C-alpha cells in the first residue's frame, strides 16, 4: 500500500470534481493535494481523460518537481504547482483550469473587477491578473517560470496568498489554491462564477462603477476575520 494513499485520494476526488462543475473540458486542467510533513504532493497524470482516472494513477512529486512515485508522467503544469507549494507554505491544494469566463479575462489581460457583493463575500478587491510573461521566461523553464509569474505578481501587489486564494495569468488561465484540494476546487468554481458575473455586468452597463468600499468591507468582514458572523460557530 502506498505511503501516500491519503493525498492520492484527495487529489483524485478534486480532479473528478472539475468536469462535474463544468470547469474543464477533455483533459484541460489539473488538481493537486500536498502532504507538508512528507514534502510531496499528488497530481493528475498528464493527458489522462477524467473518465479514465483512478486513485492509483495520481503521481507523487516533491516540491522540486521531481517524481517520487508513479508509473505515469505527471501533469505538464507540475512545476508550477511545485513552485507554489515551495514558496507558499500555508497552502495544501492547487487547481488549474481553463474555465471559459476566467480564461476569457486572462486572455483580455485584465483583473476581474469587483462589482458586487457576491464577489466581496470572497475577496476584498479585484481578482488579480499576473502580467504577460516575458520572452526570456517563455524560452526558459516555462512551467517553472509560470509559478514565479504568479508568486511575483502577489509580491508586486503586496497580496497575501492566504487572503486571496485565486488569480488569473495573462494569456493563460486561472489558478486557485487553499488549505486543501477541496477548498482549491471550491475557489476555482467561485472564480469562474465571479468572472461570468463581471462579464455580464459589463455587457449590460459599460460604465458600471466598482462596488463601493463600504459594501466591500461589510460583505468581506461578514465572512472573514475575528468579527465574522456568517455561518455557524
């Protein structure tokens, strides 16, 4: 029996939720689950259809991106996941999709603006978009550089990955994360819905203003922080 049974199961369950939620098509996207004590994560094998996926197919990789266990090649985005786990010690799961609306905003190279309270329930600001990757980074270790494209965006914007658990990468697509793989999937679904709402809002009113600060603060703090009162104690 594999020593990594738990994270293989977590990664498998996260991956199969992606097509169920309409977040991936064919073999697009991937999810991973980390074991911090062992310094590894489980991730979807590259190019395997979700319908054919099995728990034992999950590939175990260390935080340097090296395969530790598994007979198949891991996702082509593995090095991006490895960078995020290595740089952000608080996260335990990562999801990458090419969901329609989130990817559309990424291709437009724009942050997803905060227009309403649905968005503010999850974030106190726009969903950030990492800048276009430089030619030097593209020619280098591409997937590894994508990880640092994300990390550097958060550093430049002084954003915490614990506070903002989602983003889009210019010309590419969404990435989300969380305390575990299930939360990362949840955040991926939220990002896609926020992206869709923002697009529809702009379609109705091109001059729509961003949500005012008082409403952002009210809705965000209802769910987050010491004074939150949403849900059960």
